[in-house]
């Protein structure tokens, strides 16, 4: 039985990056060979020289919305609401799964200043609330642009005065499809210069969509990780992308996933019986931890993740997969655990605004 503590390491607070590297591609890049355990130190701008011309990159094009809003109950008292996942959309109303502080009771209504927006609590589901807003999809997003704040993980402290600056910093340059409560942070390192160099090299870049929701904010609270239930997140995987990746797989080309969110989409949409990608959209609850046999990807670009987290469990599964003779016992005893210790010793920056890894 694996527990969250099997994926623990000590992360000093000073190693948590509070701002991104400037420019973005000046962040450091630790290259990890899963087979040999070799480590090499680079910067992200060198990524094109580390990939092969035949490689395929797949990225998550979700766009973070200003999903954190502050209002007041009609009955009195301030309320903070985090919009996590759209549940339904009508011509005049939107229903979202939300976190609220304090917790709302069914029937309670929240109003917001400077916009004609109200939200009523329809039901309670575990720790979240279903909120019905009195605006259409377009109207609600216009309201969010006026009064919303960019949601940040609890380990990030933003002290700037310009909310637009934070919206740009906590957003990939290729973000297109609005709907996330958190950024797919492995993509924050890409710049137009890196993309241009990758294209000139011959690397193909494809996109999927996964809107990051409450799963990002939830810790594993059970002793046996197999009993942990991932929160459902909405994804979309197009027929064109599926066809391109299937052709690449048949040609023996490597598929490199940018981030754990992209990885979860690709593994969700890979038919393990037919050994091919299948287009589709919907919700995924896929939870990847050791031992897990990856078939959708050959490489992974990712950041350094929090101790005990589901993100670290996924990356641990990917790094340990080739070494089938040795079962996973604890993070500290793995190639990835050794890489993290080297990164800490070498003053790498961790978590959302931190440095990156290329694992092949």
C-alpha cells in the first residue's frame, strides 16, 4: 500500500518561486534520463537543442479565467467564491461548481458590486457548492473580467498592484480556451523565440484542452492513495490531433507531453487495446500513480511539484516505468527523488513559477 508520505520530501519555503523567470525561457531546465538516471543542467531556451527534429510536442491550451470573486450575502456578510468548473450553460443562467468562503447554504444569494451579477447556492456537494448565476455565459465572463481576480495556489503570494500583470504572468502564451481555475504551469516557460526555434527544427506542436479545476487545490487525505478520488476535469481532444499523434506513433516518433494536465488528457484518450488515440471530449478523473504503464507519451516536460501531491505521483510513475525490475517503494529511493535532491542543492526554483524538467 502506498500512502501520500511515500511521496514526501522536505521543501524549504525559500525554494518556492514567487515570481516567474524573466524572460520566461531563462528558467532552468533539469534533463533526466529515465533509463540511466543521468542528469544534465540546462536553461529552457535550450529546449530546441535537446529535442529531436521528429519529436511531437503536445500542450494544454486552456486559459485561466479571473475566477476568484468577492461579494456579499443578501442576508449580510462577505463571501469569496472560486469558480472551479462549469456544470451547465443556458441562455440566461450559468451553473458552476464553486468553493466558497464561508460555506454557503442552499437558497443563500450573493450579490456583487459594479456588475448586475447574483449567484444563488443550489446545492452542497462535499466541500463544494453549486452556484447558479443570473447571467449568460458571455455576460458572466464579461463580469469576471471586471470584478474577478486571478486565482493562485496558496503557496504563492502576489504583492503587485496591477491585476492585469498577474493575469499575464499566470497564463501561457498560447492560452486560447477560457475555463481554468489554475494554469498548466509547465507551459509558462515557452516564448515566441522557443516556439520559432522548435518549428525551424521540425518539431510539430499540437494542442489539447483540459480545464484545471478543484483537483489542483485538493490534497490526498487518505492513507491508501488508491482510495483517493480525483476531481473530474473537462477536456477536449480533437480528431485532427488524434490523427496526427496516431501517425506519429506509427512512424516511431516521440510524443513529448508538456505538463501533467496534457498527460492526463493523452492517457485518457489512448485506447490501450487498439493502441491508438481516440478523439473525444468530456470529463476525466484519471489518477496516475506507480505502477502505471504509459503508452501515450515518450517524454514529459514538467515543473517541480509539491510533496505528497497527485502531480508528484504522476511524474514518479513516469520516471520509474522503465525500471520494471524494481517496484516503487518511496519517492526518496527513485531517480526522480535523487533529481529533486540535486535540484534543491543546486538552488532550482520550485512549484508553479519555478524551473522545469525534461524527462525522457
